[in-house]
């Protein structure tokens, strides 16, 4: 059985909430597959696209962040956009 968009969105939200508190390298490992999973769906609504872009931005920031870089706004935006997508799914 394949995962529905709602199940995917909820799983990604849970992963983001957990990965937020990991070391940057471990967080990158958790977020890397999310980029493809969110970006490769059959539906292409605005909320999903915005969530995908926010995850990609977070991923890139984590990969290039130097020690002490504040990434709270990127985490918050990714979670906010994923929440918006999740709640938009019928």
C-alpha cells in the first residue's frame, strides 16, 4: 500500500520536529530524503510546492552552516509550510 499525501505530510512534519534538535549533520541525513519525497508527488498544489522549497532551503542551510549559525527561522518556515500543506489536504 502506498503512502497517501496526508500520511506523507504528517510523517515529514514528525521528522522535521525531531530533526530540529539534532546536530546539523544528523539533521541533514534526516532531511535529505524528504526533499525527494515531498517534491516527487503526483499532486502539485501551491502548498506542497512551498513546503518542498522550504525543506530544500533548510537542507541547503544545514549543509553550509558554520558552527553557531542560527537556523531557527529556516526550521520554523519548513514546519510552517509543511503544516499548511498537511492541513490543505482533503
